[in-house]
C-alpha cells in the first residue's frame, strides 16, 4: 500500500506536545507511540523519535531502538510503502519517567523552530525523486544515530537534529529546513570522521609507546 504525507496547518510543537501529554503509565512501547501518532503520519513519528537526542541526556538503549525504527520508516518513505517494524522493536518497553521529561525538553526546542517554518524552496520537497532522496537522507541520519557513541558529546544530537529538520521540512514543505537537514548530516559525517581519526591516532601512539 502506498503512503502519502499531506501538508498540515497545525504547528509541529503543538502536535508533539499533545502526543507527549497522552503518554500514561510507567512504561511505553514504540507500538503505543505509533498508535498515538495515528493519522498524523510516520514523518511525525520520525520527528518525535529525535526529541530525546536534542539535549545532552543519554537514555540507555533508546538510540538503538529509535534509530532502527527511523531507518525502517525512512525505507518505507523511500519505497513509498507502509513500513514494517519487527515485534522486538515495537514492543520494547521504555521507562516514561526518563522519556517524557526528555521529550518535553525536545518539544520546547521544536517550538523555537515553528516560527521560522513556512513553505519555500519547494523543489527540495516535491516530486517522487525528492521524496525518495529525502527518505534516503533520513535513513542516513538513522544509521549515524545508531553508532555506539552515546557517551561522546553531540554524537546523537547532530544526527537527531538532521532527522528532525528533514521530517519537519517535508511535513511543512519547507525546503530550507530540508537543506538544513542535509548540512547537519554532512556535519555529523565530518564529526565522526574526526573522531575516528583521533581514535586511530591515539591507538597508534599507544602502540608506539609500548613497542618502544
């Protein structure tokens, strides 16, 4: 079945805050979040899943689960099909005591973006080619989000912002936001390359130290 992502006049922060307010109980699963999102669509779910990474707080296991979900959803966007998610990801329980405050802080960040969002640079958000390309860019962000670097500053925040800007831009037909998502993906790739280079250089330095 094909999927379509319609425009929305409601601000993303209002929608997200309403979603967060509906979270009850001590734990929640991704399946329950998806049911709560309902007709607002999977791009909105991608935006919601980035919120825990917009602030420097690490919730163990969240980047793996949410990153995998974002990758599978973005694959569905690229193929223009409803996404399939494995039961293990859908039904993994996450403590709401840690998740909800983090989501609220992330939604506060999104509210600051709302005033700048408007339809523009439509060539970056319209057409089958750009839909598939943007889906691949969200997928790239999900892959970067899953890198096991949660304790390193900005390692989750940079790809999280990239995915948020891409999702927000597609939903609101804002090509400038989408372009911002591209830039954050590039920044994340450069940042990870620098980290890899520094780790390699440190490893070589230690090996020379012990050999000598």
